[in-house]
C-alpha cells in the first residue's frame, strides 16, 4: 500500500479535532493539506450529547444534529464541510503505531500516513472493571460510555430491558448523568460508589447533599461507601446480580460503569515527554518533539492562572486548546507568535432539569449560599472556594446566562474576601457586582 502524505495530520477525530479543523479553515488551509484520522466511523461530534439528549426516550439527539461546532454556538461541520474545504476525513481507521522520529503513523489495516506536523487528539478511554480483575465483569449488558457506538449499544439494551433494573457503578460525571437519563427511560436505578458523597473531585459535602437528595426524590437509590466486587450472570451470560463489598447483592438487568477515564497516550510512550499522566506541552500545546502538538484530554499544559501544569478532561478546554494549537502552528509558519494559553477552567453538567456550572479552582475554604433544598420547586444555590483571602472558584446551580458569566468573572478576577459569613450571606450578589 502506498503511503499517504499530508502537511498536517490530526490523530483522533473527537471534539478537539473538529474545533482544530474549523480553526485551520479560518486561518487558511489548502485542499489536501490536512487529514483527520479517527477510529470512529463518523465526523467529529459534540461528545457531551452522548450521556444526555442522545439517550432520551423522546426526541433524542441524533447525528447530524450535534456535529461540532454546535456545542459552543457555532456552525455545524457536516461531512460535506470537510469535503468542501479539501480536509480529508479518514474514518474507521485506528492508528496502532506512531513513529515520531520517522513522522509516520500506521493503521490497524496496515496503511502508512506521513505528516510534517502532527496534532495528537486521541482523548481518553474508559477505565474498565476488568482492568482490575473484578470477578464476572465481562458479563453481557455491562456497559461503558465513551463513543457513539457505546451509546448505540446502551440504547439497544434500554429497549430490550424495558422497566428493568439498572445498577450504575461510579458517582462521578458518568454516574450522575447516566442514572438520571436511565430514570427518564423509566428504569429502576441504583447508584453505587465508594466515597462518602458523589462527585468528590469537585463537589463539597454541601453541594453533593443537594444532588443526592434530588436524585432520591426522583426514586434513585444511592448506595455509598462500597464498591462492586463481582457480578453473576444467567445461562445466556447476561448480568443478573451485582455483588458489593459490604455483602449486599443487587439485582441488575443492565450495569453502566463510570469509574474514570485514562488519557490515550500509549501510542507515544517513550517518544515524548509526559507529565501528570498526559503528554507535556507548553502554552502553545507544543510537545517535547518538534512539530508535534497535543490537545484536549491528553495534554498536560501550563495553567497560567495557577502557575502549574494541569490536565483537564472537559469539553471547553478541548475546544480552546485545539484552537490555540492551530493558531500557534499558523503563526510559527509566518514567523509570528501568538499569545500564551491563559485558561480559566470551566466544567458543567446537566441532568433532569438541573444545570450547573463551575469556574476556577476548587481549593481552600468553601461557603455555600442560596436555596439548596432538593424539595424546592426552583432550587438555585452556589458555592465559593476561598484561598489566601481571595475567591478561587465558583459554582452555581440553576443560574441564568448572566449569572453564570458573573461567577466566571469572579473566578478570573479573584476578588479579596474579608469575612466568609458575609460572603455566604451576599451569595450571588457578590459575584454580580464584580
Ligand atoms: P475525544 O474523546 O473527544 O476524541 C478522541 C478521538 O480520538 C475519538 O474519536 C477516538 O476514537 C479517537 N482515537 C483515539 N485513539 C485513536 C487511535 N489510535 N487512532 C485513531 N483514532 C483514535 N465535558 C464537559 O465539559 N461537559 C460535559 O457535559 C461532558 N460530557 C461528556 C459525556 C461523555 C459521555 C463523555 C465520554 C465525555 C464528556 N465530557 C464532557 C468530556 C469531553 O467530552 C472530553 O473532555 C472531550 O471530548 C475531549 O476531547 P478530545 O478531542 O481530547 O477527545
Ligand atoms: P469521574 O472521574 O468523574 O468519576 C469516577 C468515579 O468513579 C469516582 O467519583 C468514584 O465515585 C467512582 N469509582 C472509582 N472507582 C470505583 C469502583 N471501583 N467502584 C465504584 N465506583 C468507583 O469519571 P467518569 O464519571 O467515569 O467520567 C469519565 C470521563 O468522562 C471523565 O474524563 C469525565 O470528565 C468525562 N465526562 C465529563 C462529563 C462532564 O463534564 N459533564 C460528563 C461525562 C463524562
């Protein structure tokens, strides 16, 4: 097979790849110069839809409805768009070998791709219970969610097990979003996680108490402080029970596991500098190897605001890092420079009719404000994180677009705070006056 050569290759066809393609088109790219190589069979799409509207029983989101860049209010990039721009979408193609010294990539089918400039945008893969030898974890109807194929399998299972019993393993993003959408599908849902409260990566006990209360009111059973240690299956090999470490046994027709992600860096191990589990980059997403960039979930980059290297597994950063890398590539070709990446971390989630946003860093002391009663008809509450006498992070459930903008500004400006009780009483009005 003859090798295919491109000036620019993006390996991975997810969120970052789509936003990078748009930026290349904006900056100017000639037909045939850019290729996106993706394991998935479809053009880049907004991954967050998979754990939300894609799984709704009524009017579910479907492609081409959520191709990038609709997620940030931009124009949808349909497969035709890539064709028009002369950007080659090489789909259903997994790269299994990368040689950064030779500047080549080799696919599972044995094709060779040469590049001058590479952007690594391989994202994350899920951590599986089989990875740590949980007994019976290879039974049928135990699902993970990362790509559209995974979501399609889950939809088939929801249809096949109408009104059945679902056990959700994990209390993070996937756990909270999937238990909600499973309940909306009229399934009987239990969640199991080891920590004392859900989403401990971000939530304080006070924030978590609201969501746990809200979920309980929706009829979701929450089992904390234990983990799944085994599964039993029926004679068809389909999961039947989940065995917990505390000795309890839960019935299950479907199990969904969300116990974290792992950045997909294996292809490049030993060839490029790594840090904090990701590929180390500078403020332009340049790696330790000339002409190789890394963006999105895989990049460990300098977070200027906090003067430290971080990896961020969220969609806003995947979009912005991709745009930054392309701007830097184009600028360096013209002998110019671009500004350093100066990112304000932004995470969000939606489930049922709830919607929260978080900006900044969740470090230091916290205060909670507003109406966080899960029984309220329209709950609205938030939290601030305070370190060294300044606000570092802000969280808001149920905010309007203007209020969300206000908490983003607080996290960016880091205003001083004298008294935490006063801050708690002022609540959202503190952010709105900054
Ligand atoms: P992304 O995972 O989007 O893309 C990687 C691509 O590379 C995939 O297409 C993959 O197949 C491909 N690939 C990997 N290895 C390859 C190889 N060897 N050869 C070829 N192709 C390869 N964030 C947020 O802020 N709010 C939210 O609501 C959500 N919701 C959400 C839901 C679900 C279900 C998931 C899984 C994730 C989220 N996220 C999120 C996280 C967010 O989607 C994530 O941070 C970005 O998609 C990361 O973008 P990347 O481009 O880095 O990876
Ligand atoms: P996560 O890191 O958010 O949560 C993992 C959770 O797994 C932990 O909180 C813990 O409760 C649980 N856990 C760990 N070991 C366990 C065990 N042995 N048994 C039971 N529970 C265990 O990861 P995730 O929810 O799997 O999400 C995967 C990826 O997708 C992440 O990168 C995440 O950022 C991304 N994602 C983001 C969003 C969003 O931003 N709204 C939504 C969905 C997915």
